[in-house]
C-alpha cells in the first residue's frame, strides 16, 4: 500500500488531529476511516496494532498513535 | 513559521517516529530537535505545549504527541 490510513472515531481530538495530518501529508496521501461509524473496520485497526484513536498507519505498516482521543476498547463499547 | 518541528530525545520510540515523520512529510518540511542533547531548547518545547517526546509541532502551532518515548519531566531529569 502506498497511502497512510488515519483511523479515528469522530472525537474532538480526532478531528483536530485529522486536520493536522491532512495538512501535513496531503489529502491524497491518506485514507480517513471513522471506526466509530464504520464499525466493520475496527478489526482491521486492531490487527494493525492500534490501541487508541486517533492513529495513523504509515505505508510501511508502522502505527503512530497521535495524542489521545479514545481507547479502542471504548470505541468497541 | 512554515516548517514543523519534531522534538525528540534520542529514545528508540523517538528514532522510529522520526523516520516515519520524515518519510511522510518530507525532510525539508521538518526541523528535528533532540532536546536530550540540545537542552537549551527544552523550554521552547515546554512552551509549545509538549508534555512527552516524540512530538511534532505543526506550522500552525498544534502539538501532536506521537506514541510515547519519554515524559518531558524525564528528559529534564
């Protein structure tokens, strides 16, 4: 994969970080996934190693947890 | 300012995140500051709102704490 994936859950911290990441790396370089809404992708986020949102998975598969909005456990509810 | 500033302290988590950030946003778009070595810049990091490293301060002044390497208190020692 050549794009990064930004996972979030719609929280204020998530939205702020989303704006910053899009500004920094460019809208066309990142797919945005809201796992609070698109719950079918929670498993994919978990498999990538994400433990909290917002988080960015880089093209080489590294996870960058950015600030702290909510734990994945909280998103799963 | 138009560049981001990446503050770190030389820890393994910091170095890994530095590589990811440089790859994502480009070497020429980010200044790298090691506050473990350049201790005169710890105050500047603190004033920007950084509480742990690694952290990125965006051109508009937002702080993105990325993963967790060390608290600023630990860096200050």
